[in-house]
C-alpha cells in the first residue's frame, strides 16, 4: 500500500516554512478513503443524459419547450489544469 507523503518544504506567503502533515498510517487509509469518497447520492449530475452537441441540445430543448444548461469548462479535457 502506498503512503501519501506531503512535501515538507513549503513556504507560506510570508516566507515562513510550513510543517508537513504526518504520513497516513496504513491502518487509517481505508477509513479516510471511505470518509472522502462521494456517496451514491452525491453524484446525481452523472445520471443526466448530457448531450455533447450544442446543436442537438438546442433542437431537443426547442422541441420540449425547455431551457438549455450549458456546462462549459476551459482547459484540458481531463480537468482544468
């Protein structure tokens, strides 16, 4: 099991060195992972049948008399980098 290590030589905006957190003990990893992992009810946005074509979304919205929600992000397609 890999240990998560925080870089200990960070410097704050004032130039004061910051102390790193202690590594996560292997026995605590599963508990912490379960704590931060999204629960089944937290990702309801993933159940929406999103369209990737703005033109197709526009046609469907017009046919159903509904508005369009445009979710747009700039940056790398695998995440804002």
